C-alpha cells in the first residue's frame, strides 16, 4: 500500500505498454457497454444511477489527487489548484452529469473529450506507471470525462451542432485569458501559458513562446472539427436518405 501511494518511484511509464493499452481497451469496452445497454440506460432510475456513478468516480479521483499532494506536503497554490484543463473539464463533466444542461455538453464534448483523449493516448505520467495510484487516478479522471460525453450522446441523444464548435472554442479562449491573468498574478504556469514544461512534450515542436500558443489554437480547431465529423457524416447520410425517399414517392 505504501508503494501504491509513494511520492517517488523507479517505475517509469512506458508509452503503449501493456498497462497503457489495457487502460485504453477498458475505456473502449465501457463505451461499448453503454452503447449496447443504451435502451436500458434511458430508464429514469438507471440513467440517474449511471450519471451519479460516473460523477462520484470523477470527484473521488480529483479529491484523492489533492489529498495525495497534501499528505506529502507538496500542495501549492502555484501548481495544484484545479485550474488545469483536465481538472476544469472534470468539474464541468460532473456539473453536466448532475444538471444535464446542453450548453455544458457542448463544452465538455469538444473541450473535455479532445483534451482527455489526447492525454490518454500520450500520457505524461513520468515515473508513475502501473500499479501506482497516479496511474489509476489519471485514467479514471480522463476516462470519466470521455464516458460522460459518450453517455449523453449514446443514451440521452445529445447531438452537437456546428455552432457548438465555436461556442466551445470561444469559451475555452475566455478561460485561457482569465487563467493567463491568474498565472501572472500568482507566479504559476497553468496550462503552460507562460512557459513550456521542462519535460519533452509536443509543445517542443510548436515553436517558442508565444508562437506555440497560436499553434495550439490551430490544433484545437482541427481537433474540434474532427470530433464533429462523425455527426456531420450522420446528418448528411440522414438528409440524403430522406431526400431519396421523398424522390421515390
């Protein structure tokens, strides 16, 4: 148990290792199960139970993360406030699960799902590999964000519009502007808005500051459009099918 919660380890996370692929596979299985049982999950009690279960898992993961930092006296206002995009997406996902507001869905789907999927595919876990606490926290938190959006799509039939892309993009940029001011005021570097991280990341290929921030804007727009693409295809298919049916009558 002590090793499970230890602050430092010698077990470096390996990209696309068996534990990594197993975590991604588990998320895929859970998404498939939600889709297969979507009719049952439409029932009011079952839907509420599923939403509360995911919300509880998300809150426990976030709460345990902060307790872990506090236990080792490593919690700091400049590094550990829930201001990173993953933490904000997690809290918005919990709010969506409780309120079922469509406006929240637009933001959590594009902002939360895109960032969570990218994080899960290329985790920056350092020396926290399976079976460390941080490994489980990371994939529960990010996987829960993805499952939240998927639940509302597969079961509650929430469909994003093209306008939702720009609503989410504008909301994200407004948050970035506020966070940039917070970073300057408390000397933090949340979302790496002030400097690049010391570790090797994708930001190393996007130019120096502030140009890598502009590059991220372009990447964000592309990612949002890719997330919208399946719905565009489905809408086009449905429209063509309806048009063809009317033309044969």
